């Protein structure tokens, strides 16, 4: 095997292993929280622009704007849900698990990954409930294809994303590769919990993932 192929294989394996680790971490994001019984989080509804389970969005992503340069995100806004939140930085802890937002009413950006608006799949996570009360991403699963998400960045630009699809997945079937794989555009993934809440395990049964792509930006 020549040097170029060896390097390409190494990069591919590294990305897949890293993505798998992070994906497994995100599937347990509510376990360390103080979530109490909150009923069933609103599921994504087929026929309303949402997709249950895996699969790629058909054709090109809804947004196909040219990626921006790297710049740390400061705030996320989801106008259709009335959500605005500054962003914490999320990293891996000493145990190898991704930390969740300390403030249950704030979302967090996974800092080792791409910045929102830059090339690749940027990831922002948030709690769905905390101590039985609605949290920052409580209504995330009600988003529909074509809805808008805005991320204000440190460089003064606001990256504008369009939702491609919404999926709800059992935690043991988290779509790691689809969420974290390399992209030829600037993508955004919003992640929270969903499904039934188990008081005995203090966790939800599913994850809700919103897939979006960059549609443009403004100063």
C-alpha cells in the first residue's frame, strides 16, 4: 500500500473511531442530569418534514452556501421555537465522555468539532428537561424541514442554517456516522433527548437529531 493510501486509511479510521466515541457519549447525555418524569418528549412527526430513523436527505442539502472560515460560536437562535441561548463549550472529560451543558437552560457547542458555518458537521447539544421542567431544547423535535436556525459567531457574522430533516433514534441506534461523517458543505446537528423517560434509569429512551445545512450568512 502506498503512502497516500495508508494516510487516507488512517484518517478514515481516526474519524470513524472518534465519531463513534462521541456518538456513544451523546446517547447518554441526560443520565448525569437531574431529569425527572416529564412524560414523552414530542416526537418528530413523519409527513411534517421529519424523518424517523436514518437515511440521507434526498438530493442536495436545503442550504448549499459556501462555507465560512472557522470562528467560535457565541449564540444560537431558533426563531420558530422562540429559543435563544448563549453557548457553552463542550469537551471530553477525564473519563472520555463528552461533558453536557452545565446550565440546563443553555445549549453547548462541541468545541473539538467544526465551528458552525465552517466546513463539516458542527454539533450543538442541549437538555430537553431538567428536574421535570422544560429545558433549552424541549421543543426541538417540533422543528420542520425548511425551518431556520441562526448561530452568531465571534467574527461578527451570523450563520443561517436551513433544516434538512429531523430524526428520532433509540439511544442504542444513534446514527454516529451520519451525524459526524465528513461533509462537502457546512452542516449543523442539534442533539437532545426524546422518547420515554425512565425514572429508574434517570434517562430518556431516544435521541432527537436535527440535521441542517448552511443557507447563508450576514454581518
